[in-house]
């Protein structure tokens, strides 16, 4: 789910309140000044009501059918091997972990 518009702490708090109400937890989040991305398990029974609630505040886009790849203790070779030929949407990388929705 992608939300767009200026994203402030208060609005993020509202979203997390929705998550709590619906007992859903994101597997990946990525925040920016004008958008925030959340990746969830494919739980249509939770995603539809969440999108409906969030769309009261945000422009919501849902991209179904994604997979989430996380590599712990990655190397350049492992990243290349696992992501080659995949259309990765975003990259989230730390010194120990790398994660991509595709």
C-alpha cells in the first residue's frame, strides 16, 4: 500500500492506529516527505478495510501479488543472484540486511 500527500508524524500515527484496530503489522515500511510505503502479508480481509480507512486521509494505491525478499548478511554476489531478472520496486538496505518488494 502506498499513501501520498505530505506525510507528518501525526498522520503516520493515525495509520498505525488503523493497523492496531485491524490487528495487522507491516513487513516493510519506507517513509518519505510526500509518501510512505507499507508492505503487508496478502490478507485481503485486512487490506481492504485498511485501504478504505486510509483512503479517508490519503491517496492509497495497492499493488497486489508482490513478494518480499530479505537477505541477511548479504554480499554483492548474493544480491545479484537473487534479484537478477526481478523488477524490484524499492530497496531498503542496512549493513546486515537488504530487502526488496518485487
